[in-house]
């Protein structure tokens, strides 16, 4: 369903792709089986995303925080059960304690 796809795209951008190039994000999300061109356009039309200079995607900080909170609510005490991890301490906890679940989707590391 398209609403579900748009939600996934929104949450992915909240966690991993704010400030990244739109074409780069589209390529990554398409590789995950999402219809990124359409989904990103819908999110822009709904004012959930904005295109900033140099074709980078952005969003209001409160929207970003809301998206991240949606993910955290799924498992407050066990980060390994969340669909996305973006905070380095949560990633370290999950990898150190081997608590990743089968529902785990993404980890992004900044090196």
C-alpha cells in the first residue's frame, strides 16, 4: 500500500538521510524495493520534506524527532527490536549484546 511505503520512506529519511542528496536517497531506497521517486514527491507535497539547496532533502526538526519517536516507541528498552537504529550507543548495545531481532532493517554508521 502506498501509505505504508510513504511511511517507510519518511522514517528512513528521519533516521538516515536528512541533508543527503535526493538522487542518492532515491537510489538507496529503490534498492530496498521502495518507489522512492513517487514517495518522496508525495512527502514533499504534504510538506513533510523539503528540497534544500544542492538538491538535498530536509525536514523540520520536530518532524524528524516525531519520526524517530515512532520508531523508539516500538521497543523502548530493547533497541534490537526496533526497525531502525541511528544512535551509535544503541547500535553498540545491539551488536555487543547480540540482541538484534529478525525485524531489524537498517544500521547506519558514521566513520
